[in-house]
C-alpha cells in the first residue's frame, strides 16, 4: 500500500501524473471530483461528529469532521482499516474572532466559524481506490467539486504520511 | 424576560441566591445538575452538528455544539425563540497542538481536541425555566453533573447578555 503511494509520489515528481493516476470515474463529469470521481454525498451535513480542529497557518480555518454511519461505527469500535463504504467529511470555515461573544466575555477569546471554505471527503473503497491506500478523495466548494487535478493529486501522498495504524486518516475520534 | 434575568443578577449580587433561584428539581438528586435539575440527555453524542469554536484565555478549549432534532430544526429554519424541547449540547476538550499532524505538515499549525473538559447543556422549557429566559442549564464531567451551585448560577446571567433576537444563545449555525 505504501509502495503504491510512493510510486504515485514518484510519478507526480516526474511530471507524468495523468497517465498513471487511478482514474476511477470519467473526469468529464462536472459533478464529480477529478481523478477519484467522488460526488457530494447526500445528507452529509446531518452526519455524526467525529472531531473538531483548528488549522492555523495558510489555511487558518476551523473545522468539523463528520462521518457516515459506517465511519463513525468504525471510529468508535476502533476498526482499522476502515470498512468499505466509510466516508469521512471534513467541513471547514474561515477562522474568525467573534466580536459578539468577546463583548460578553470582556476580552478577545472566542473564535468561531466565518464563511465556509470547502468540504473534503475521504471515501473508503479498497478495490476502487487500491492504488491510494483504499481511499478516494474529493473537495467541494458551494456544493460543487473543485475541478483542479493539481489539487486532487496532493491528497493521497499527504495522507500516505499518516501511520498505516490509523489507515492513513489524520483525524482521531473526540469522545 | 430580561427583567427576570436582571432580577436574578441583582439577587446574586446581593448574596441571597438560594432563596430566589428557580428550583426546578430536587437538588438532592446526584444525577441532576443543581438549580435547574437537568439530567444528562441520552444519546447526545449522536446529535447533529450546530457549530464549532475555540475559546482561548482561561478556558483554552476547542468545542463542538450539537443539537437534538428540535434544536437543529429551529437553527436551520431560523425559529426564535427556540421551541420547548430544544436541547443544545456544548462539548469541550482541551486545546492541544497535534505533534503528529504538524510532523506531516512541517510546521506548527494543527490544533485538536485533547482530553474532554466538560459538556454543557441548554434545555428549553419556557414554563419550567420561565425565570431564566426559558432555558435551564447543566454541566457534566465524565457523565456526572457538576454539583456546584456557585457555578450554575453564573449560566443564566451570562446568557442574558446575548441579544434576545438570538433567544439568549451564543452559538450561530455553521452551514
């Protein structure tokens, strides 16, 4: 699995990405994320909470990670690798200071979501996405997939740097 | 409603809190939060997401706000005041730097939940909690109510400082 990732990385470095990437779905589909063919999962905003995070630096967002039933069950029971059908949704918003809350507290302390930035999905399908650790990826903005292949080819190599003990997933469950 | 809050505040200032507070349930109940009698709502960890936040300063936590079906529906439809039966859950964890994530990103940027600190609930019952804007409050640690009355009397006066347009609720819905 790691070998596949490294091979993918090497191809990216070598500049011959398009030929060797796992083309899971027709890339002409405007509703699907490129390369992996992920579509926006219906009802994902209703999914249960896995965890939250703040990414500082260039991203500077605040985020929630939700999961469909398969993903949340696997998280809670510690099932790794995640079973096929698991989907993890990462919602992110601009990280903004809440003037309204701070006025009540009398100091700058409250940071809350501003405008949504994007929603990313990790979809587990060990056969379809065998070359990328069993995971396919997609990013959506305003309900539409980001169509940049340059962006999408960065997902798998980065997740490959997470320990395989965690099945290449960054987020841990927050009880 | 604001008058009731102010009156409560004045009583607190005056040091004669116990006589005038809304004693909604027997305070001898070890499973119930003092003053308001709130019990830990079953299954709250499965509720849908309202928003997330980071509170810096003395609290220094990262948090998720979840709602039961009545609360989430009211948030999404903009129904104010919230209908009776709405419950808002605020989960908080220590705000910690993720060494594991930062190692992948090559810089300190990722802040994630550490140990849980406490879970707070706002329960809407316009009759039972009429003296505190229709809301009762409770704080739980490790599944058990915090039994400090000194703590619990701070909830309503602070929420009273949020605009009544928002029905005395701090958190806004993050789409």
